[in-house]
């Protein structure tokens, strides 16, 4: 755990070297869904702070079958040509997922490969990680697909997929976002949101 904290501090210090306020977005998103308990209204509501390729923070309140949960995702990224390092902490209370991960990868075009060390509910594991990141713009629409595949034995694979489509008009973005996490436990989230670019 101390190693994660040290690496996070180093990444933040390097990231502060950049103009952190420039290209920063603040957003909020919402998802409504049916409950298994009759007429109880279930939902997810979240706030997000993001500077692309540097820092991402999402804090979420989720009500599932009438019970409230609080989830969060925190990610730091350090990227250079042909190289990327990530650290993240994902806590999803509703599915008892506590994931901490550090990875270092070589990058070519839209593809990456490297090594990742992760802790799922404080159980450590080292994996090979491969990823795909596809980002394109069509008129006022941005399309982003990020997929990571992790394995330690080439038999069992953990996957994380995030797809985002946003309508970008001046300093406002309206977006649809879906995330699927499969690490032995499947967690799926789809939300609509609005963000302001600072």
C-alpha cells in the first residue's frame, strides 16, 4: 500500500508540472433503473472531474434495491510518446469490489502492452496487460473506446471496457457512458451526463 501512495505522489507531482486547469472538465451523470423490490426507485448519480491523460475522479451514489452505496474511481496517468503509466483505485461498494492497480506499458498507435500489479480486495497479483484506446471525432461528436485485458496465465482474463459518446458544443458536453468491469465479478454501469469544459 505504501508503494501505491509513493507512486501516486510522484505522478501527481509530475502532473502538476502541466497546466492542470487547462482542458479540465467537470460533469455530472445519472442513471435510473428498475428495482427487484417492486416500486422502489433505483438510480446512480455521479460527479466527475477529469483532465484527459492526467487525472480522473468520479464519486457516485448508487441505490440498489432500496439500499444506498457510495462508489468512487480515482485514476492518475503519466504519458509520453510510446510510454504510459497508470495508477487507479476503484471502489464499488454494491459489489464489494476494491481494486487498486498500477501498470506500465509501451504504446504504439492505439495499442498498448505491459505489466500491471493489482490488488483486488487487498489480494496482490501481477499480470500482463494489453489495451486498446480508440478516440475519434465526427463533426460535433467524440467517440472513445478504452479496453484493457489482464491475465497471469493466458487462461483466465480480466477485462475492463469503457465506451463514451459525447456531443461537444463550445464549452458544454452532453454524453452517454457505459463501463463494464469483469474481474470474476461483473459490474456494469450506463449513465447519461453533462459536463462543462473549464
